[in-house]
């Protein structure tokens, strides 16, 4: 049981870098800056997804309206 626990804990430890040094801790300001950058990227990507979904809805509604008009016209 202790081997399983040790393996589980070791997955959460920081891995040494290629040169053998352990990565340094990040300051709170650097962490906030990194989170802010990631959040702004996420917001931009979400905006892109919203635009694509809106475009898809527009295309589907256009196709439905076209089909209704064609059936009403008897074509």
C-alpha cells in the first residue's frame, strides 16, 4: 500500500529540468500575470467559438427558411 501512495504522491511533485535543477517557485505577481494572459486568451477563443456557433445557427435557419419557402411555392 505504501508503494502505491508513494507513486501517487510522486506524480504531484515537480520534475527536475533537463539540466538537473529543480524549477524555481513563481511569485504571486508572476502567477497573476500568467493567469491573466491565459484568461485573456481563453476569452478570445470563446469569442471565436461564439462567432462560429452564431454563423452555424444563421446557416441552419437560412436553410430551413429556404425549404419552407420552396414547399409553400410548390417547387
